[in-house]
C-alpha cells in the first residue's frame, strides 16, 4: 500500500530535522570507523540505540521512495523519488555493512540496501553492498545474482526452482511463498531472454506477474516478500530504461552490429547490461547528428564507453571510414588500444596503436591500411598526416582524450595549434570531433572551439563511487585521521609510534611523516588499493622503502597474474637490475610509478596493474594522466613539485580516481600534514587542503596560444613598441626593423612553436599562393580567440597573419615548403636541414651501398653519429640538454644493437636518460624530418633509409624484423632481437607477426627465458580471447504447441527445453544422436525452428556455431 504524496512530504520534512539527521550523520561516522577496523574504545559517544533508530529511519525512507515511484501523479520527479531510495539504501549499508553485532538481520537488510541502491541507478554501490551476503531463501539469492550480473549462477537457481519439485507445502503460507519464488524465477527467465534478445514485450508480462505477486504478499502478510516485490518492480523498470537494448538501437543505424555489440558486453564477466546515468546523458551528443562536442564526465564516470559507442556509430554509418583516437601519452594510447580491442576485435573491427613519438614509417602505413580505429599521440598523428599517409582523408571521427591538457607549456601549445588545424580540416570535411575530459570547468568554451556551439556539452557529476575527503595528521607520535563530513568523524590513533619489531633499527616506527604515510597506507590497503601521491618523483623510492618496512619483516609475495609478472620481472632485469627497488617492491604488491622509469618498464608495469589492482601504488602525476588503474584510497604526500604546487585541476585529475567501480562504495582522499612543523606551515597546508577539497576552485583550461600572443602584445606595450610597426617587422622577419634585437629574438622563439603548423595550414586553406586571409577565418574559431578579450582579437589575428607572411617570404618555393611541413620539425631547424640536404643524400646513399655487409650495425652507428654531430650544431634548441658526444659514443652502438639497458648503464650512468629522451624521442624526430626532405618515389632508397634508421634509434633495435616484433607487442628489446633470428618471423608485417606469436610453438631448447615469457603471454592472451566453437545436429520435433525458440538447461543430470517465459517446458534425453549434455547451460545458445527443423543458434558473438 502506497503512502499518499502529501503525507510523504510531511515525513520527509520531519526526517530532515536536526535530531533525526544527526542519527544519519552518526551512522555515517560509525561506518567509517568500522570499515577501517578502529577499536570501539576510540569511538565517540554514539547513541546506544543508533542501529535501531537509524534502521527505522531507513525503512521510512524506503516506504516514501517506493510510494512515490508507484504514484504517477505526485509532485516529486522520478529523480527526486530515486534519490530518496538512494538515501535509504546508503543508510542501511552504513548501518550493517561493517557491523558485526547484528548477525540475525544483517544479510536481509543488506539485500534491501542493495536493491534500493540499484533501483536508484547506483549499480556499482549495490554490487559492493551485496558482496559476501548469503541468504537462505532462493528469491534473495536470485536478486543478488541479478544485481551482480552473475547470470550463470542465477540460471542455476532458476533451474532449481523450475525443474525440482517443491518441498512439502504444509500450509497456505508455504504455498504462497513457493508461488512467489516460482514466479520470480519465471520473471528472471524473461529478464535473461531480454538480455540476449532485447525483447521489450517481456516487461509487459513481468509487470503483470509482479502485480499479482504483490497482491499475494499483501493478502498473506508476507512482509519480507512484499518489500522485495515492491523494490523489484522499480529495479526492473530502472533496468529496462538503462539497458543498452533500450538506449542504443534507436540511436545507432546498423542493427546487426549494434545487436552483436550489446550481446558481446552481456557476455563480459561481470556482464555489462546497462548504461550509467552519466553515459545515458552523454550518448545522444556522442552519436547525434552534430559536428561533435565535449564529453565532460568525472573520472571513472564512463567516458571511454561513450567514446566506444561513438566509434561504433561512426563505423556503422560510414562503412569504409576510420576513426582517430588521440591520446596525449604513449602509455595511455597503449591502454586505450587494449580496452577498445577487447570490445571491437570480436566484432571484426581492428584497432591499432601506432607506437612512437614524432616519426612515421612503412610499418605505420601498413597498420593504417589494415585498421579502422587508429590510436596515436598528437605528435604521432601529426607525423602521419604530414608525411602523406592519407589517413586524414578516411576519417569520419576524431576523439581527443584528456582534452584539458592545454596551456603555456611548449608541448601543449604545439598540440593546440595542431588541433586547431585538425579542427578546421574536420569542419570542412564533415568529420566529427569529440573531446573527452574529467576536469573541465569551462567546457562550453572548448565546445565552441571543437564544435562551434557552446551548447554541445555533455556534463555529469555522477560517478560510481562516493568520495570521502580527510586529513592525515602526524604529530610525531601518532596518525590522526579527520574526515570532512557531517558529524566530523575521526580516527584518533589510526597509527601509533612503536618499536619496529625486527632488524637492528633503534628508532621507533613511524618516526616521521613519510613513515607515517607508509604505515597509514598499509592499514588502509586492507580495504582496497591505496595510492600514495607525491608531486616529487625523486621521493617515490624513499616512500617505497618505508612501505616495505611497514609491511613487516617477511611480507608475502603478491599474487600477480603469472604470465604478466614473468614479463614484468624479465623487463625489469633487462632495463634496471635484479636488485632495483622497483622490482623488489612490486614483488610485494607495491608499485612505484613515475616518469623517470624506462619506457619498457613503465609499459610492463601498467599492464601488470591493469590485470589486478596492487596493494599500494606510489606515484607522481604521470599516473594521473589517463592511466586507468582502480584505486580505493589516495594519500597526498606532497602536492609540491618544487617551490610550486600542482593546480586544483591536476589535484582532481589525480584524486578523482579514488573509488573503483564495482569495488568501492566510496573513495577516500587524505591530505597528509606534519603538525610538528612550524605553525605557519601547518596552517598553510590546512588552507591548501581546504582549497583542493573544493572542486569549485578548479582552474579554467586556458589556451597556450592565447598566452603566447598576449605575451607578445603586452611586451610591446611595456616597451612602448608601436604595434603597427611590430606587425610590419614581424611580416618582414625583422629585416631592417627598429625592434629591439632581444625582443625580436624572443618573439621568434615563441613563434617557432607555431611556424610549421602555420605553413601547413596555409598549404591546406589558402585560396591563393600569397593570400593570408584564411588566418582570420581559421583563428577566429580557435580557442585562443574564443578566450581572448574582444578588444584585442584583431591584434592577435594580425600577429598571426604577419608571421604567416614572413614564413612565405622566408620559404617562397612551394615545393620546399611542402618538404619542411612534412618534416614536422620547427622551421628554424628544418630550414637548416634543407640547406644540408646534399650531405644527407650522400650519407644515405653511402650507407645503402654497404648495408648488406657484415658491419651493418657499425654502419648504422656511423650514420647516426654524423646526424648527432649535425644536430648538436644546428638543432640545439630542439635537443635541449645536449648529451656530451663522448657519452653518446659510449652508448650508441650498444643501444642500436639491442643490448639490455641494464648493461649499457654499467658503462655510462647517464644512459637511462639519454636512451629515453634523446634516442627515444628527439633524435628519431630529427632523422624522420630528414627522411621527408626527399621524394618518396624518385628517392625511395634515401627516404626508406632514414625512416628505418629513425625507427631503429627510437626502439634501440638494429633491423626491420626485430622492430616489427617489438611493435607487434613484444616490448622487450632483448626478446625482440632474439625472436628476429627465427626464420618464421623474417619478412613478416606487424599483423602477421601478431598472428604467429599467438599460434607459434617454438620447441628450440636454446630459446631464452626472456623470449619465452613473451611467447607464453601471447599464447595465454590468445587462448583467453579465442572464440568458442560449438556444433550440434539439427533435429525435427513433431508437435504442434512448440514456440519458435527454445533454451536448454541441465539440472541434476536432467535436461529441459523451455520457452523464454518458462510456460513451455519439456524434459528431453541426451543421446549420442542428440548430445544435449555437451551444450547445456551455455548462456547465449538456443534452438530455433525453421521449416519444421530445429537448429542450434547463438546470441553470443564469442560462440561460433559450426
């Protein structure tokens, strides 16, 4: 019976009064202490009847929420009604989840809590609340299995109800309970059928059954079942509304691929069957008939799934098209490729991540041809587009991940003007652009830039877990945790100073803030993965040593995935050393992540973390840059990277990761403060924490281009430089100008970030060779001018036009311009390259004429050395900190020959930085630029020589085969080099090598462990992703009352064919001719009748019927 709406209003008003709200706050505070296993002696004085009183409040809220959902004419919206249910569910969870004093009623109350949270679309929190809940009645078990999307267990319970006779029904109440159980089992047969087919009419039947069950429960006074049925009606309404089957088919054009996509997701473990509220809100923009927009969802809010659906929509509409996914970092690009491939590969859609920085080669071109989704960094994408890959002509969608990464840094300015170019090209060629970000307070400005419409923003604050903020206070003797919430809960002695208990150490532990953070992290890790964040990368190894102390004398080894651990261990030994703290800590489940790690170690480490959340992560800002790792709690050790601290936006980009979907009800964020410091420092840190905790203080994303243009304008004003004269001087490249020489040099340095892109835009958008009016049309729509003060817009446009004129005067020959643009190198360097083109041609031809000799690596060494010398003379600005030539001479040959980095470092300690920055990025960029100075048709030999050498230098490998093996996924130089010596890999492309690696059986007993661990990884991955093949003979069944489709279930060695609603059910025998036992209980299989004959069919794209 529903409560009248006006009475509900009075009830809710009463519940919001201070005394009753205080009970809710006390319950929340008590739950925090219970979760971290605080001893009761440290609890504040909670009300002695808190559990009883709070439970009563929760059930009043439940009644109100259910009644409002049942009443269609109330003044409450559906959102308001569901929020009441959410509050009730959270309150019950807070009361009982970690409360070990309420054994009798705990599990039932948690069932109701989980149901209320699921009904309120809090799917993840419902899942977690119901973990380890064990009920002794089958209806409760079935509901839990549905919420946790364990369809196999659900169908086993349904089969038990349907196919086994009931126990003795001694009275009318037993009969009613059996009827309710039986019909709820029938309901979930239809729910599972809906998951496979999308048959919406199932819910009409479901609703009718639930109405009848509600009457039975009411009349028989079965209160427990009555509440379950009421909540089940709301749950299944929520499920239907949020289902992929309800949302996607009306929006996506290709029925077949859409259905396969939905069915594929339902086969994941756990199954993915509904969209989150944030995703439901964002998808219409992502797939709508528009030019794109901004998807601004919280961290863990489901941005990648939205992008995935947008990609599916694009590839369905434009069959021969491609999608470009721009990830700002190579590590994120690798992760995106893995995530998208998991979904798209079974659908026949190929995803390729193009490895590398600012280079492009033949291997890249091959991958582009064979792939529909290209994942790359902006630098890689620019190199591909500039060197004539033709990629841009096939694109229909561009996704920009981590789109807030803009600003005054050199890299960000370069990427911004590249995106401005891409955006203009996209708008002229009907290419949709989507920008994704979790931290974007001025999303409307970026939508104006990306899609020319400030309204094209999908923004949601929803995330699957709640957030809990607090302070970690170290006073020299103990750690006190102060939580920011109503009731101000705290843990007064979360960690106390005490003897370490082992070793020769005399000092107590913890003895300082660093050790206090480590001890706190170890205790919090009992409830989920903890990340210790430090903005100072050089503090990470020290924190790791403290964590290892806090773990005790003999901590157990962490149970990583065996194949991935073997790869990680092998890579660490190859790149670091056997005794490096990175490897020692990881063995115990403690991951140390920072931007100083060798690239191969970092890739292997991130792959390891994605396979299983570690115990503790100690990381700098690099882990916050898009790498998707589940984290329960974050401790901010220090936000200072030098004298400055990270921005509010960076804080939330990192700390927003606290709270894992389907693992944490809430994520905890703790800011560590050493209260033994001077009072002013403590006060400063408290204020800084308070500022960070208020995410309304998040800084706007600013155009780096605008900052540069504004700096030029303001400096002109400060130096009393006439602006018109300045524009004229810039247009004439400061020749015969009266502009201060240092000022002119500073301006040239700023414009060097932009020059090659301005030239590239001119080639794409000019209507006449010397006409620069396109600058106005393009840059009026740029983020820089959108954010500029309107009174200065024209001045900024004039500066850009003037610079473009200067570039045209500097490089008047169109063919030369095209070569400089293709190089992708800043103009100040690429022009010098062009001046040295004859030297480079001679060098390449000399190399090519001797490249078959036995001294092949020595020849590569010589040509690379010549380019190093040229670069150090002509590209100092590009190289930055130029390594000493003596150091390079010690490293180069070993690096190119594939020697393990750990061995190279023994000869030259600076090798790690040089191989990562100089050989891993800068020098290959320069060599690639040289390759683009030559005609790819008439001088193919020269072009290919430099292109290949750029790849060899970047990867640290000496030949095409080993490089292709590396890019196929063997991210170990030693292993790639060893496998390249096996004939089966010679002359094979990257896709061919991937295929070989998944199937190859190498029996050579001389193969090293380094290579074997990679072969094992490929083999195990292939097995886990392989399609299942099933066969079954067709048969006839001479009977008139059969439905068109039948499912098969086994229960206690008995086999049953039944309809989707269970009203038809027939026991069958498994025989040699019809071996039903071979295929029973495989979710997704069914029999379909065509022309009087029954055939086995599959809804599951991962099961092939032969």
